[in-house]
């Protein structure tokens, strides 16, 4: 008795079907054996897409943040809101303070005072846009940790915002501060100050003025929101 050996050939068809042939050795005859279609996973067994959304109560929490922001912006954005504030007045950077005594002794006090005033006027001028940036970010932030909603005190909510939004706020606020520095004349006064500083100090003035003022404005807003 002969035992015939078959060679299976699988030919792909249209629409995902496969036709299987058996070929008899020594012949060119191919006879179809089976037609199969690959099985697909039932839709009911597919894992649903998880959508991240703010928790119930998040709207109330954001309302608290918005109220705090409005209070802070109103205080800091008014005339002399920074300049006459014992807590938030923007003073001269540390590298200037190191030679401030010598500069005043040389009769350069007005130059220092004008520079200080211009930095604070810059912060006050930028407050309306700063408020808009903060509010937009508050609106878009997702609150997914239930523990956050357990403490709705001003200090806790301001701390949460600072932790979760500072990087984005800084990116968006920096060009606003830069524009205000030019608008208030602070850039020119800073250049005048840097020229004199270079004649007194062996090293050039290294402070990033835009970054310095941006940091001070953010610090003041968060501090007032926490009260």
C-alpha cells in the first residue's frame, strides 16, 4: 500500500480569506481542501479607551482659585501695587546690591532708584495679561486626585496650582514681561545701569532681567492667592 504525501499550499484571497490546496506528489493537480477566514476579536471584548476627566467637585475648586486670582490681580495691578508693597516690591538683583553702597556714594542713587521703579512698573503693567494667563491655565487643568479636593483652603489650593502649573505659566508669562519691560522703559534704564556697573565691578552684569521680573511676578501672585 502506497502512502501518499501531500504538500499544503496556502493561497491568500480577497477580503482576508485563505484557500488551502493539497498537491499530490508527481502530479500538477491541486484540489481545494478548505476555505477559512481569520477570526477577529469580538468588539465586546476590546478594552475601552480610558478618558481622563476632572473629578466631581473640580469646578467648585477652580472657582475658589479664580476668586483668589482676581483678588491678587486687583491688588498687584493697581498703581504702586508692587512699588509701594513692603512684601512684593521688586528690588534690584543681588549682583547690583553688592555694589549699591559704592554707587550711591558716587552720586548714582537716582540711577538705582529709577531702575527699581521701572521694574515695579513693569510688573504692574503686566498684571492684566498675567491674570488672563493664570485663568486660562486654571480652566484647562484637570484634577484627577480626590485628595486635592479635600482641602479647599486658599493656601492649599494656591500651593496645588503652583506645583502643577508654574512651568506653563512661566513659558506664557515671559514674553508678556519682556514686552512690558520695553513699554515702561525698564530695558533702557537697565542698560544704563549695566554700563555704570561694568565700570565698578570687574565682572559684567549677569542678571537675566526678563527672567528675574517674571519670577518676582509669579511669586507675588501665588503669595497673594494663598492668603
